[in-house]
């Protein structure tokens, strides 16, 4: 029997039996009635379109026509061409400038970058139909090889700029989009600014498990927005939608789920205010749009994509709502504080997540967790750091209502952080010192080094480590590979370069004392450790030495019992 369908614009029923004239839009490839497809465009993306004459104009639905009309205006007004500098790049970048670093001989993530790019994971046709057409229009005249080379160059510059974070999947698509508005150097500048100043630091981090908790914090904020802003009847289905589809929207910065015109508008506002809040506001707009839809239907994100209009989105993003930004900060910190208490619960989901981000087995985690939990509940050294607020006598020179408002917000955010549950610096130092007394295979760290590591894992700067932060740190200290320990100790210095003696100190901590007395270790130092200063990439190159590679094959040491005994000793002491 004939299959019924409806127009993708006006939803009127289309049926062969009713002899109603219908077509396929040559951009979204959906059914459209004659009335809603009067417009035509010359298209550039011909993948799976069955277009006989590429030079002829093609019938498109009204929604795709409006979307591409905005994109074409963007392209013409800003003179956009693939990997060419544009006015839009200058506007988005503002006064921000990131210094280009020389490309070293060894880049640890280069193979991963090439694998993703050369297998087509950032090609235009992997994006949705709207962005695929936008990419094809921008990349006109460019070969696939040239396009992929440009993307690889941008990602290489990013890894050199921030080797601790390195390359993560998804960055390739961001680099591809930025090359639509900038040359290679400009795309790198925009990308560096995006990750240095705009994207929340816990989305992409050198610390294991941090990206996971960072994304969950953002999603928690949006979930609480649902609770506070929508009728009760909408809440369950909106929460379910956000849980299932939130990662697609947030982790790709909307590149997979928005039309090209809406991405251009949202990213423009994001760079204008230098704040991730515009991505969150766009997500709130998505929730507004879809709240009356059947969200359990197949292809629901594609349906929502078609319902989001660029004009309505721009109007919403331009609304001044300072409360949303402040609300976001408060609610995310509340989530981190609440979650810090959940990490010590004996729940399968919690234990599984901790196992996934560390090198401990679940039984080992439980034994450490149990002692940690008892200690945190009973010990007096867990300090809720008090905020000293200076009294305002109303006569502070140069102060203003705006200054007072910002100070008040900052104090409220800091007070929210103090609900975090964990161990303080002195407890951490005592714990690790006790560990080294029980297990002296490796050189003990100085108090300064312990404090540097503590600060590195204290993600929201509360002077407390929760159990996840502690366990992640402990996992690397006791079971981490050479490369993981190297990254941790280098990051703890919080410098772009370390000197010769600092590097020797790191090596002295990483290698066991027995090995440091060997002829092989001394030969390694003479062969590879010759510079006065080292960047992280210099050190990463050294890790490829045969001596290091052989050392990484050694049997992992079982240290859980020693750690648990150390915790018990401190508790009893």
C-alpha cells in the first residue's frame, strides 16, 4: 500500500492517492509540498542527492532556503573562503592574541589527529545537511587533501599550544568550522581563545576524569533550570531528553544539532561575550522549542533542528539576563559540592565510574573509600574554609554598585563551594608521607611538591580534595605510567617550561630508587637529559627513548593495602 507522508514545512498530508503534488528538498531531502518549495538555489553539496545538473538551481524547502539565505549573507558580507582570513575572524577574536609556538620534532598526539582527519571525521559531509551545504559552499575549489591538511595544521598548533590537554576527539570538527571563517593561523587563534577562555576548564583537562565531571556539571545546571522554569507536566520528558541528547549538543558546541545559520549566530554571541553561557542559553531555547513535542519519537533532534529559527534564537540570545550566568555558576558549584559527598557512597554506579577513571579495581576502591569516609566524617582537620568579608562602611573610594554586586556574587559562589566534602592539605600530606614510610620503593616528595599536586587536583580551589580527586591523584602516583606521572608533575609546576634541576627532580620521583642506581639509568641521563630548559613536548619526546619504553613494561605494583593501612594509621594517630 502507498505510504503516507507529510510536508516537512507545513505538515500537510502528502499522499499519492490524493494526487497532491510533492517534491524532495534537495538540501534536507525531506518531502515537501509544492506551496512550501517555491524557492531554488544553486547547491554545492551533491552527496547522495541524485542531482543531474550541478549547475542548475535546485528546489529547496522554505526552511532550508531561509537557513541558507542567512549563510550566504554571512559568506558575502564577510567574504568567507576556506582557510582565508575574514572580517568575521577579526570580530570574533577581538583583542585576543595567542603566541605561536615553534613546531617541535615530536608531537605525541599527531598520529591521533591524522587518524581522525584522514579518515574523514571532519569532512563536511559528516555534519548535518545544513552545515554540509555550508561547508561545501565555503570549500568550493578546494581538494579533500588540501582541506584535511589545513585542519591537521590547526590541530597541531593547538597541541603545541596546550600539550597537557592535547588532542581530544571533537576538536577536529571545531577546527574545521573555524577554518570557514579564518586562515590556519586565525583558526588556531580562535580555537586557543575558545579553549583557554570560554569552554569550561573541566570539559577538556589533563586530569583523568575531569572532563566527565565538567560536562555533568553543565548538564546539572540545565536540569535545575528545567525544574525551576517549566510546568510540572513538562519536567520528566525534558529531563529525559537532556540526559539522552545533552552530550550531542554540549560536547560538540552545537555543531551536530543546529543549522549552519544558528551555529553562526550562537558562536558569534559566544565570542562577543567571551562566555560559555551562550551555549547554555541556546540549549534553554532548545528546551523551550521542544517542550510540546513528542520527544521519544525517532529522529527527534532533526525535527527540533528544523523548528529552531535563526531569528528567534538571535532574539533570545540578545536578551539581557545576568541572572542566568550567576545562576549557572551557583548551580554548577552546588552540583560539585553535592557530588563530592556521593563519591564516598557504596553504589555500583559510583564505583564503576571511579574504576573507569583510575587504575584501581572496585574491591580496592571500596577498601580505600571506607577508610576515607570514616576519616572525613570523624576528623577535625576537615576545615570548611571561612571567607573573611570586609565590612563596607559606604565610603570606599572608587567603589560602585556594580562592584558591590559583583563582590556579593563572588562571595555567594565561594560560599557555595565550601559545601564540598573532602580532606584538607595537611591531611593529604600526612597521608602521602605515611604511604612512603610503608612503601619506600620510590623517593618521598617534599611538602612543597605535595602542595603543588594538591592544588593541581583541587579543581574548584576550595583547599579540599574530594574522594574522586584524591583517588585520581593516588592512582597516578602509585600506578600511573611514566607519561601520566610526568604530565602530573609537570602540570603541578604551572609553568610552560621547567629547568634542568626541576626535571631531574621529577625523574627522581618517578623512577624507583633501585633503578636510579643502575648503569642504564645513568646512560639514559647522559644521552637524553642535556637541555637547560624543557617544555612538556621536549619531555614527551624523551619518553620515546628505549630505556623509558622498556621501563613502562614493568609489572604494576599492588599498593592498595599499603594505602589503606596508611589511612588507618593517620586516623588512629
